[in-house]
C-alpha cells in the first residue's frame, strides 16, 4: 500500500496521486472523482473563461469535501482576474505552470493557498525554491500537451531535480501504472501527477471521439511538434502532418499559427475533430485499452503498485 509522503501531508490526501489540470478535460466531474478516490483533483482553468471557472469551483464544493485545487497556466490572458477569483472563492491549492513562479506565489500564500509549480529542468526547480513554492512538479518529455524545450525524459529528470532542490517533489510524464509510481518514488519523487490515464476516463470532459481515438493509439503515434511556438505532444493526425511538413520546410511562427487556427486544442479534445484539431495526449496512451471510471483507475494503480513492491522485495 502507498505510504504517506510529504506530498500527502502537504495536501491532506490519502494517496500521493495528483490529477493533471488538463485543458478541455479537467472539469469538476473528473477533479471531484479523483479527490473522492483519495487523490488530488485539479480543475483545468486554462480552458475556462472566468465565469466558467467560478461555476466549476462551486460545483466542486458541492461534489466533494476532500482537498482539491486549480491548475493555472500563467500565460492565461486574464490571469490577474483568475487569480483573484481563486482567492475570493477560497481555493486552498493552486498548481501553476508556463511562467515564473515568483509572480503570484507570495500573493497566493498571503491568502493561505498552497502552491506547486511545474518545471521541465533542475534549473527551474531551483527558481521554484527561490520563489518559495510549496512543491515542485518535474514533468518529463513523455507528457502530453505542452512540454519543456529541453526534451528531458522523466527517468532522467526526476533524480536531477531531486538533487537540485529540497522541495517536496512530484513526478509527471509517462506515469501510467502503479509500478511507474513506485519507480518515480525510487528516483526521489514523493508523489506523481497523472494526466493521460485520467483524460481517458468516463468522468473526463473530453469528447467521446477523443477518447475513442486515444484507444487506437500505438507506440510512436504521438510526437512533439510546434517547437518554435511551444513544444506540444499530440497524436499524428492530419493537422500534425500539416504542421510537420511546414516545420520541415522552415515555416516561421506566423505560418505555424495560421495552420493551427483558432482554438485548436478545443477542436481536437472537446469538440472531437480528431483530424483537424490538436489532439494532445501523452506517450503512455498506447497502454490504455478501454475507458474506465476514476475509481477503476485508482484500483488498478493501487493493485499494480502492491504487485510491483512485492516483486522488488522478492528480488532483494
């Protein structure tokens, strides 16, 4: 059984499992289900207008009495308003990403909010410690959606970040089983953040077409692209092929943005345009064979973790 760690103690949760705050996927149903199962559910504010975030926060308060939080990409266009809503609504936990942790951490702390920040290198992990965040999420190259430019894998990243900071450490990127959770702990992580497994659950707000497409993905069917804008892992669909061809001929940022069009991730994830939308998902998706409930995902993770622990003990 998974033991308590600094992450479980920090957030007041049963298991050191955090659900990724994914755009167009992490609404109140998914976040509440994860929190009720013993993990930490996160609302994905990156795809919510301020009024929608308020609605989801209110529904979260009704759906669970367990700890939960909000994931906030700091490049969000109405970020100041979003931060104020989070403070006014009494949210207790915030995960930030895609920006400097120095900008809002002190303000959030003044409101009694615990802050974790997502990084892709040990360099930025050190900056998190300097900024005073409560925990750091080290996300490897395997993760879906927006990725670090360093392209460092989780297996390589976690031990380097562990050496770079004394902060409670959460591993992310390619975590798709209980044995992967145990491996992350062996590398120095005290918790994990899981996106892809939860993206393909019944409670996920992604479209059915998105989930069905994810079930068909094989090894090597996702890849990073858009490196001139923001490295993004997505399924190799028609949109990906157009982007890849443009990148091969040296297209500039403006041309790439034109190919993407408006609301590309919404098209691909929420509206189900799986060929012309940005279908973001992690490498571990190739291991998913059916759409499960959040409770079933937790049961699988815990069972596999115990089996992996027995294997390790047997080999000692």
